[in-house]
C-alpha cells in the first residue's frame, strides 16, 4: 500500500490567503478583524505542518483536520486574543490562597475602582485650594480613625488616641520591609532573632531583603529561644534598629522563648533606636473571637509603642495587594522622602480599592469584607449549603457525601489555625480523583478543589454562594459525559 509522502500531504493544506477568503471564516473576519484571524490561521497551519513533518498525520487524519480547520482557527483565535487572567471558583477551603489571588474584593470596592478608573480623579490634587496634594491622604485618614478606636471594644467611641501616627502605601509587604530597612538602617546593624529569619513564598528571605536594603544583619538568640537580654547585649554604636518578624507560615513549638513586644518597645526606647515590626498579615479586626491565635493586630502593635509596623493589604485586611507602613509620623515622613519610594508606590486603582475596604471597617460592616465574611461562616451554615448541592446531584455514577473537615486561613497567616467546616466529598465512577480535578479545571469558570482519601472535596466556605449552582452543574456535566 502506497503511503503519501510529506510533500503530498503539504500540498493538501490550503494557503493562509485561501483559508482567510473561505466563506466559513467570513463572519469571523468581519467580527474580529482580518489581522487577528490571519495570525490564528497561520498558527493552525504551522501546527499542521509540524504534525506532518513528525509523521503523526496521515492523509486520512489530515483530511479530517482540514475539514474542521475553520473551527480550529476560531478556537485558536479565542485562545490567543482572550484573557489569560480569569476568575476561578476556589473550593479548596484556603481563604487566602496565594496562587488564586488571595483576598477577593467586595462589590463596593469594585464599584469604587470602576468609578475612579473611568474618569480623572483628585489622586494628588487638593480640591480645596487647587494645589498639588499627596496620594497618601486618601487612606491615611481612615487608618487614623481605625487605630484611634479602643482595640478591645470595636463598638466603643475612641478613647485613647495614637497621635503622630501616619501610614503610607507601597506595592506589597516585602517592599514595605525593604523601604523601612533602607530608610532607617542603611549602613548600620539591624538586630533580629535567629528564629525570625524566615523564608516565605517566592523565596522572600529576610536576610536577602536586609542585604538588598544595605542593612547589616545582626542575629541574636537561637532558633527556638531568644531573650530580651540577647537583644540588649547586641546593641552597639552601629545599631540602627530592632526588627521583629512574624513567622508567617510556620510555628516553633516546645522549648521556646520570645521576648514580649512590650519588652522590645522598652529596650528600643531606652537605647533611643526604632523598633520595626514586620507584622505580615496585618489584621484590623480582633480575631480572638474566631479562636484564631497568634495574629496580633495592627492596632495592638501601634498602641504597644512599635515605631513602624509593616503589613499586607491582601491578607487578613481583605483588600488589594499592597504593603502598608504605619508608625511614628517623623519616621514615615523619612520613608516618603526616600527617592525609591516613588518606585514602590501604588496607583489610583489600589488606593480606590484600599479606601473602599477601609471604609467597611470604619462603618464596622465586616460582612461586606469577603474574607472576614468567610471566616465568620459557621460550620452549620456551610453544611446546609453543602447538603443542598449534594441533593441536586443524583446520578448513578456519582458517589456523594457531606463530611466534616477543616478550612485554613492561608496566605502565611495563622499557620496553626483551622476553622471547622463541612465538605462535599465526590467520586465519579471511572475517574480517579486527579482526573476529576483536571476535568473541573477545564470548566467555565474553572473550579479548583482538593483531594482527601482519594475523593475530591469541595469546601463551600471559600465559594461565593452564587457559585454553589455552578459546582453542581459542572459535576452533572462531567458525570453525564462519563457514564
């Protein structure tokens, strides 16, 4: 039997021009433009030539591919010109999932971003006198209100003020730490406990950041035990600041010791050097009511006398990605004057998102902040939703249970904290758990879940209530396509 040569197969392919002029693509060209469709057609033809050259296409397979080539060009066009960044359904139960974008934003935040983005704004313009202003004022005023509240009673009127405290914003907490160290300690020593020399996601290492900031690391204590006397003995004429670092994504347990924050404040005051605290997550809400321990709030640190606190915007604060520096006004002013602050500052959209998020805290409308609402959800409420979804999924090849489980905070916050939850555990006959996960990631919108004991589980704590039906529909479609 004679097989077609590669040259014969190549001749069966239409040219780019022939393909573009084909009636099947006329509507696509009119709707999307000739240039994008031409690029998509060229890409499809190049792929077919590669398949021919590798010997993976015979004449019959090539004929079938050519018959469907218009549809293939349209799919290629959508892939090449569509958005790569897409919304997904987070059914993992990890509230601050770094890979999935951390904190989702509220409708009020999105509305404010849209309003500010669609027009010019007074980002750096004083409407009262028509002079140039500072962009920091849009959120600094709100941070002042929040930090002046009694941290032990969120319903009480302000009782104890924090005068002389201000806040600036950069693009993330790593930048905030770097700016603080570079401004206050360049060329001098920074004393930090050996047990706090952490590495978090993306190879962010405290020693590396310190080196880049031109600060000189001075380690004290041991991995598990550091006393206030270790800090005191290390202070010398070249000491520029004391640094306390949140351990973020791990805990040291057992035979441990760490100075109280008040001890560090007292030492810094006695020696006349600043104390900087990398708080990491930066909670503005007291989390003890949720039995989440180990997450000191921004207000607590500022009231304790920490000179500068750095923290993230898209973690426990529940806002956009940003890094805040809150502290003594004269020190913050020095950081604002640092020539590299301009390279680290954020744009009007981040300020809009942060302002709207902070306003929810000022109004004590915590349910309006998605990650706070998720943390406040009870196991019973999640269980009711889970059972509703489970009842809607009657299929012979689906095995579904509602089981007990645990949600986590994620994002390097409260590494040992768990929240009781109810999970939907699903098995599709004929599909492994990994295969089902892969199918779920191809749905629209993609669904990201996790596996426990060879079953795919869905934690509705991190699923918006309007998305429950989408999970049910996706599982029904997968089950029907795999009888």
